[in-house]
């Protein structure tokens, strides 16, 4: 009985190891073996698909994001500027824009872009470009004698000469 249990455990372990190994292919130009990415491409989420990572949004603060035309879609994340925790993400198709409600607070804007969508885990695959805006975006409520105002920001993720939004490339692990 003990030997059959060990044999079954050995078979399961070998199956697990074989299926968990990184698949490799040979790059003849570089004369090395490289990891092969073979995840299935998925349909793009709809433009404006938002995922909130915390409680429902009760503020009237507004964020509008515009993206360049072309082939690349964009996934934008807002993270708490102090704790770097995810607050929300929104998917934007090429050349489109979205307007969403955001919570009050101060946030850093991260974004990933690419042509083909592989889902929340792999985003745009090995060709994903990751970036962060250098500014902190603060959304707040202000009141005067008659009205209540909420912050509104419009961000154009479109490369422009003399643009006023500085961005930096980051690694996938920072995203």
C-alpha cells in the first residue's frame, strides 16, 4: 500500500513539474534558449470597462482619459499615492476616451499598453509597455457659499511636443 501511494505521488509530481516548466525555444540569432509566450489571445474588453478595487465610488470627482489612435489599447490604473495600493483600473481602446467617477484622494496614474490582449494576468503579453505619470492627481471636494465642486482632470496619453504630462517607463513588477 505504501509503495503504490509513493508511486502515485511520484507520477503526480512528474506531471506537475512537466506542465509547470517554462517552455523554451531556440533563438538562432542570439544562440540561446528563450522563454516562449504561448497564452491565447483574448477579445479586448469593452471601452471604459472599469474595475474598482475598494468600496463603491460616492464622490462626483471625474477623470477623463484620452488615448492616441493606432493599434495599442491602454489599461490605466490609479494607485493611492501614499500606500501604492490599487484603487481602480479602466480599459481604453485605441483612439478612444473614457470619463469615470473616481474617489476623493491623491493618486498616481499607471498605464500599460499594447496591441493584443491576454487578460488581467498577462495584459498585452511580453510586448506590454508599462509607464507611470510623474504627477500626483488629487481629487477633492470644495464648497463655496452656494455650490459644491468636485475635482475634474483630463489626461491625454498622447505624445505631444511641449506636452505638460511627464511620464516614465516602469517594469511589469512596478505596475
